[in-house]
């Protein structure tokens, strides 16, 4: 969750001791003498003592002891003295700071690591080493302010330091709605630091070396050098660090590694001289061993995952091939349930095109022993294997009961009870079936929830044989009655909803009206030819159905 936009007020910013601020301001004036600096320092004995202690450490390496701040200003120069006082002020601001989700000791160590890295790079950038050190110490100081101003932000310092500098800045801007670079620029302005230092702090995340200053570019590289010792994903950070040093200073990977190798020892010396508490830091060799071991483990894990994936894909292919074989066998069983070849003068013809391997539609017709012909067409709810199994069951029941000369209405009632008692919950079957007597030209017909059948003849208005009972399997006690028709000289068409729901060229559904036009246009063709013509018009060249298509024609002409 993004934080609300924040406004940092001057009162929210850390303030160095008054005398330290006066010394920094005085060093920025051209008319300030060393005696003036000595007089200022004398007003704060603690600051004076700490300044002289640091000046006399190995970091500066003076042969003679420096006894006064004025003497330090002579030896160091006022600019260097300002930087030293500034470093002490930053260090003291961090000591004992109690801020929610913020580890001040770890932040102080990380800040010092960046400062040391900047001082090591100063020689390549043509910068003063103490100037670079001070800027490096200050470059992320704004982060502490963000934690102070927004203690409710959903982020911890340990989470931020585990990321490389670019990803860390993105997360800061997401959680605080401001990065430490912008907050640091506010501190630099509040403390009246020189313009070049303020600009470097504000721009040190710029990767455009042509636009950013030498100091800002140095701070950016120092940030990545220090991050190699802090981040979780060390390998990627090391690669980014080497690349950045190459772009900025023309350093080879070996030279970048030499800087990294020098960093722990330089950090230890600076921490000792400045009185900053640090933890145990690994050497670069130890760091590389851990990194390479992690990379080796990740590579091994990757190889293992790749092998498992290959095995899984092979097993998937084997199971898919086995499923294909089983589906093809099931398809053959379904085909066997369709009517076999009949004489040319047989009055019925049908066609079934399945949308998938297995169809939920079915049709059947066969002559009975008394010369009449039984026929049916059904559509099972759903698709796939479940629909195909129920389809086979209904087709088998209809064929078996019809051959036992069970009258049509009792036959449908019997099938309905069986489906209602044994089918999966929610599945049903629409069924249109009849018995045709060729000699008499009469038809006994039952429509159980199916689409209306079409009864056509030349010169007469089409007749729809509507459903007058619910589908099979809905209620086990549904009643089904048969209706008798005289159909001599006419044709009867049964069809599934996959036919009427086909899309025409303009995207509209075909509907019964569209089907009637196709049947009228193909009048005079033999039954099987006419059905194939309709299917061709519906599917076109794609020959793939969106839904199962089933058509049945009974010709009583």
C-alpha cells in the first residue's frame, strides 16, 4: 500500500550542535580566520576534544600532535575542518537514536561504508578524498528522516538494505512517497551546506554521468560498492557494480574487485578513528566464496528443477498419448452406436459432427420386426466424457426397449426413470423419438424437451412438432404422451441446438428460420446429400464445430 504524500518541515530535520553549525558556516566565509574558528570551538569543549582526537588519529597521519582547533585549521585547511566537524555531527546524530523500524547502529555502519568507498574512488574522479568521504557519509542521511516522519510506513530498514541501490530507492518512493535523496537535499539546505554538496546528495542516484556532477557520480558508484556487502542478492549486485564502475571510470572487473577487497579494512580503520561501532565484516574473499557457493547451489537447484520439469513433461506426454488412445477408442465405440449402412431406398439418414473427441449428441434408427422404423435424436447436457457416457446409456436403452416392441410413450417414461435415478446431479437429456410406418405413411412421435421437429412438404407451410414434456432425467415421474401424424409425401427433420446456434457470416445465430432456408435451398437432393450440404454451409472450410451438430431426415415421400 502506498504511503500518503508527506511534507517535511524544518522541525522534522535533525540539527547539528549549534557550535558545529557555526563552525561549518564560518568555514564557508572568505573572511573567517583560524583564530575565529578557535574561538568558536572553545565554546564547546566536547566538540573541541572530539575534533582534536580525530585529527590526531592515523586517518590523518600527522607526525606532531595537533593541540588546538586553530592549529587544525592551519594544517587541514578550513574546508577539511568543516568536513571533519560535519562528520562528527552526523555520527552524533545517529548515536542512540530510537526510531521505529530503524536500526541506527547498522545505518551508521552502512553510511560509513559508503563514505569509505567514496574516498577510495575520489582519486579517479579528481576529488578531494575528505570531501568525497563527507559526501558519502551524508548521501543516505535523509533515510533516517523518512523513518522519523513516517513511523507507520510498512517497511523496515533491514528490508531496504537487503536491496540494491536502485530497487531500494523504488521501494522508498513507494512506501514513503519520497526517496532519501530528496530528503537528504532538504537536510543539506537546512544545514547551509555548500551548493556542490547539496547537488551531489540530491543527484547521487542519477546514472546519467553526462548530466550529474563528478561528486554525484562518485557517490552513485560508492553506493553500489557498499551494497555488495549488504544486499541479499549479491551476485546481481556485484555484476551491476562492476558495470557501473566500468561506465563511470573505465575500470575493469579486476580493478572493481580490488576496491571491494580494500573496503573492509578501510572501513575498520575509519570506524576506529571516528568512534563508530561496527559489526564483524567479511573479507572480499569470504564474500566471494559465499556468493559462489550460493550460485553453485542455485545452479544445482536449477539443474534439478530442469530435470524434474523434463521428467514431468515426459510423463505428461505419456499420459496425454495414453488419454488420446483411450479417447479414440471411446470415439470408435460412439461411432459403433450410430446406425450402420442401410439400403439406398431406406427413408432415414443422419449425420453427427462432434465439437470434441466425444459427442454429447446422438441419433439412431433401425427397422423393427413388424416393418415399422424406430428413430431418435437426443442431446445430453454438457460436453466431454460425462455427456458421452450418458449419451451411450440413453441410446442403448432406446434401442433395447424399442426392439422389445415397447410402445413409444412407455419407452420414454422408462428411460426417464432410469436417467433420473442414476445420472449425475444436474445432467439431463432432451430427446425426440418416433416410430414411422412406411406402408401407412403414419408417425407416432414424442418430444421430451427437445427442439421442435420440422415437418416439410412442397407447397405447404412448415409444421413444427413442439415439445410437450420436460427433458429426461429432470423428474422421475414425468409423464410423456405420444402424438400421431400422417406424414405421407412430407419430410421430417430433427436437429440438435448445435445446428441452430451456429453463427452465420454476419455473426448472428442461424436459428430455425435460417435452417429452413438451407433445407429449402437443397430440396430435391437425396437425404444424405442434403444433410452433408447443410453441414458444409454451417462449417464452411474450417470443418470445426463449436458445438456438437446432429441432423436427422425422415423422407416419407
